[in-house]
């Protein structure tokens, strides 16, 4: 589990085949889970100045893989007892979004991100979302896009400073919104409920 608070912006040393090697201040251990641009990956090698992770063909197909070069966001998995900030992030990227506009408001930036309409039900106004591993609050939701407001500190200290129209980003929607939408979609109608089912349910408690 992660929080969406970036530990550091690290540097990609190499990305050959399925192995991505990172230069970072964070001292990772073999087998550690680390979110890189929001995707939970496993450390398979360590070195004096960083670590390497493995990206399966499936991961490479589902992620905005062109962003795994130069600089990347990293966040180690939470440890028991860590201070909880941000929001609950699983490191499971749902889809790729595309930046459609970045608007400079002087003291903040509005970033509009477009994505497949089927993910809109999981995107809730004033709810949480993770963009390339960064925990953010959704300000507005439209038919096939949403608006984020980014403060200058976040813009300066994350890769958001590099985003422009057409940039692709990893998107993880809010876990609770996904669960609720799934339950509602598959809930059993009242007439399907029988006493046998009631007995089965009560026997579980």
C-alpha cells in the first residue's frame, strides 16, 4: 500500500528489455515494493546508488511506458506505523490518461486530463486520484475528463512541471469508488433473495 506522496524524483539509469534500473537516494532492499510513476513494482537488484525492478510485458503494455526514462516518481510501500497522509493507493494503474490542457492561474495550475469514459464513474468530484503516483484531489468531472488544481510547490517538486498537452500519464482511480461501483453493478436484485440464501449468509457470522 502507498499514500501517493512522492519520496523523491529519481533518475533512470537504464531500461533494457524488462529491467528498469533507477539511481536514487532511497536505499531499497531486495524484494521491496516500490511505486514508480504510480505502478507497484518489485526490486530485483540493488546497488550502491539505487536498484532495479522488473516490468512484465503486461505492465509495459498498460503503462505510459514512454515516461520511464530520465526522471521518475518513486514511493516505497508503507511500513507499519508510518504516518498516513495522501490517500490509500494500491499501485495498480487503471488506465492511461492524456493531458488536454494546462492552465496557469498565477497562484495555481489547472490540469485537465482526458481518459476512457468507462472510468468516469470511479472519478468523484472532491475525491482522490493518483496521477503518475501523485495523490491529488479532483475538482471537476466531465463526460470524458476531469480537472485537477496543482499548487506551485507540487508543480515544482514533481514531474507535473514537464506535462503539456498530449502528455500521457498513469491513472489510478480511488479504490473505494471502484469497489462501490463494482458492488452496485453486480448486486443481486431483491427477488433473487431466498431463505436458503439468508440462512447461508447468517451462517457466516
